């Protein structure tokens, strides 16, 4: 392996292609990693993953695969316990002379922190009356990020949902519209409005404090 054959970074198909974020639900089992066989690979070469520069897991021996074929390795979920960024690469070793080369790295990100921490404030309704819809303002919460999904609950039943946009972190508050039909469908004089947040990694917050909304015909 003295020749400078082109290596590609390992591919983790379950990771977000933009920032490498992994879903919490995918971290309960080994994470599959695909390695593309490079030009110049020979039968018997040894491939082993590196996480943050350290050799990990069980190496795989190249068999009769041809350049462009893929080999699947497993990244142990036990090595991804911390909420942080990781660097994943692989090392290829010539089984004859022991020469090794390392591939480019792929970035992975693990986020195990639930949005909102231990408290989500209630929705604020600036006006007590509404025409076709009532606007609720979300005052923000710890760890709010673009891509979070806010799911409202009306008397415990799912109501409107909203995906947080980048400009809502700085330029304007999150607004959630409730139609008259949404509120009056519960056939009650008052409706308890709550919400919870799910972030891009799949972490689910606690349920917010409730706001009681009076429904007037």
C-alpha cells in the first residue's frame, strides 16, 4: 500500500448528511458503517474503524470484493454515550508488509439532552378573544434549536404542531395558530393547552405547564 490510492470517508447512512447527527432511537444497537473498497485493494487487507483516532471494534478482512463494492462494519453504540461530536475514520492495513493508511474522517454528532430541561413555560395568549383563530406565543425554552417540533395538546389530544425556524430564535417568537374548530371540537367551555418538544435527534421534552383557554361561541 505504498501507492496513494484514493480512500473515501466511511458512510453512516443513519447519520444526518449535513451535520452527522444520529437519532437517539438508532443508538440502542450497533450503528452500521459502510466502507467503499478502494482502487488497489487486495484480498487479505485488513480494515478497522477508528473513532477519534483510536482503533475500535473488530477488524474486517477484504475478501473478493472489487473496487466500488462496500463492506459493512459495526460501530458499537456503547462508544457513543456522550453528547458531543465524534470523528469516524478507518485504517487499512496491508497484511503482507504491515503498512497502514487512514481514510478521511466522517463527522458524527450525538445529542442526548432533552429540550426544555426541567421546565417548559405555558403558552401565552395575548388576547382573550378570537375570530377564526387564536394565536399562542411560545416564550422559548432551554436548548431550543431550529428543527425542533412543537406538538400541542388540547385536553390531552394532539392539536397543531410547529417546526421551529432559525429566525424564531432571535427575530420573532414562535407563533402557533389554533383554529376555532380545533378548540370547539372538544365540546368544553375551557380547553387545557399544553405542548411538548421533540428535537432533531428524537429527544422528547417533558410536557409544559398548561394554559386554560375559555372557548366562547
